[in-house]
C-alpha cells in the first residue's frame, strides 16, 4: 500500500522498504541493530516518520550519556528514512549533502522517540528535520539535513 498526501504517492519500491522496516523484515533492520542500536519504525506517511530508539549499553559512555557522534550517525539514518517517504519514482535515490545536529540535553537510556518530517521537497533537494524526544517529553536533539535527489538507471 502506498502512502499519499496531496495527491502525491511514495513509490512502490520505497513503500516496500519502509513497510518492511516497520515490520522488522528488512535487511536495514539487521544493519541498523548492529551498527546503530534498536531503532523501531513505528509509523510513516508521506513526509513523516515516527521511530523509537531503545538505547542499549553498547553505545553509552561510562557516565550513562550517549556519545554525540553516534547520535549524528543515527541522525543521518533518520534523515534518509524520512527523505525516502517523498520519493515518487522507483529509480529515485538520494545522498546526504548536509547534516546538522543540535544538542539540547543528553540522550540517555532507556529510549528516545524520534519524529522526522520533510520540511521541503523540491526537484533536486529534500530538507528534513527530526526531533529526538526524551521519556519526559523534552527535546534532546534536533537535526536538520539536506538530501540531494538523483535518478538511477
């Protein structure tokens, strides 16, 4: 099933990837678990994703705080998944050209909720923002990213 907003539809290829990720049946799930931690896609629609990041001890420093560089790696992954929601052709791909990560408070166990959104999608660029929200419903991190669209084949 494709996700629609304003008569625009996510491509079949990207819908399958996102639905597979949400179902836990994508090759990206295993990769993300190994490299980034337990990221769960809980919902998505055109221009938006919702995720939960269950933080495990592999990525926490001795003082209990998540290393900022690791958060930036997760931010790039989130930006890509969010950008994917607005790709309309199966042949479309993207690459990160800018990623900014702003830290407001530490990311710590047990989890953060992540709300990603496309703030603008043009013919060549996709601008994404995402907030990492603590269990106390406070913003820990806000990211801003630019993805460059490209066609394959």
